[in-house]
């Protein structure tokens, strides 16, 4: 009767326990590698905008639009007080 009972269940549980992190690690590495390969392909073959520069432009535009409003609200002429 060797191979039956709790010992067999424990061995199966240990195999599952050790297989799970291996599967997760393998899935992560495959996804990471595929993502990098696709990113390199797109960067070389298409005109991808530089998001850092776009973000800086948006910040400058928002600051330029915001400053006159703040200045006008702080001045007494904005409220009609002379």
C-alpha cells in the first residue's frame, strides 16, 4: 500500500507549491521579454512621441493659462474695486 494516503497527498501538494512560483516567474519573464521586443520594434519602425516632452508642454500650457487667472483674481480690479 505504499504511495497511498497522506504521504501521496503531501507529495502532490509540495509539487504544486513549488510549481506555482516557477509558473508565475516564467509567465512574468515571458511577458516582460515580449513587451520589450514589441516596444523595440515599435520604437524603431514608427514615430512614437516622446511622452516626457509632451508632458512638459502640457504643464507649461496649463501654467500659462492658470497664471493670468490667479493674477486677475488677486488684484482688486478683478472685483470691480478701484
